[in-house]
């Protein structure tokens, strides 16, 4: 299994990502992220892989990649569509330096999911901004 790591440019927090994606899914289903290049290791990604979103310089959430299809940008040019499960799964925050495009992320290097069945407690229950500040200070 292989994952993709991607910056969520212009996204404030996990709930903002969810809002943006809900609007996209309603106006142009299925929910997908369009990207210029087809992953060369698509078979490994489709074997249970996810897209891990970097928000404000930290990996905070993932979504399961359901399919990888040929797609078309709004201007008619060809691209690749990563068809996503709409469920956002919060993960152990991990600081990440900025990069362009997307990167492969091995299953061994992927941060673990938070909580049990989406229920968070302890540090995970802190406000997102506070948790992110603690991650950037290397206290979490």
C-alpha cells in the first residue's frame, strides 16, 4: 500500500477542507482532487492508499483514495482525478516542510489515525489551532 502527501493550499483547517470538498462534491460529483500527473504507482495507491493533507505546515488529516481516473480541467485540458472518500480521518499531527505537487508516502512513514471511531479525547480534543501550535513547537 502507498499513500500520497499533498499540500492543501489556501485551506485554514480541517473543517474548512471539509466545507470546500462538500461544495465541490455537490456541484461536480464524485468528490475528486485533480492533479496534472498520473501517479506511476497507481496500483499500489489503489490497494488501500489515502491522500494525506498538509494544512498550515502540518499533516492533519487523510482521505481514502477510491479510484484514479483520467479527468478534464475546467478549460478542457486533460488531467488526472483522484476520486476521494468524503470522510476526513484526523491523523497524528506531523510538521511538514512546503513542497510543490504531491509526494508518495509509504505506509510505514504515514502518521497514525487519531481517536477510536472518530471520537477524540486528551490532546486530540484541544482546539485545532492550539494543537497545531504545539506541533510546530515540537511539543506534540
